[in-house]
């Protein structure tokens, strides 16, 4: 019985040590925030790419009115 409790306590201590050693530091938090922000900035482009809106439609024709304005 004591061996079982000792094993459970040791597993909890090892797990807590592992969690604390890999915990959120300020640097990791900053990296995660930067990654999330860059992903959110790219989200509209990704959605347009998935929907196929990033390229002109094959149905678009320059010769029909209104004519495109060229500089």
C-alpha cells in the first residue's frame, strides 16, 4: 500500500516538475502572441486563396463596359 502511494506521489512530483520547467515564460508568451498576430494578419489572404478569389475569374472580360482604366 505504501509503495503504491509513494509511486503516485512520485508521479505527481515528476509531473509538476515537468510542467513548471516547460511553463510559460515571458519570452514564450511573446513568441506565441507574435505568431498569433501574424496568423491573424494573413487570415484574409488565406480565405481568399481557399475560395479562389485571389485570381481574376475566367469569366471576366476586359472588352465589356465598363472598360478598365489604365494609367
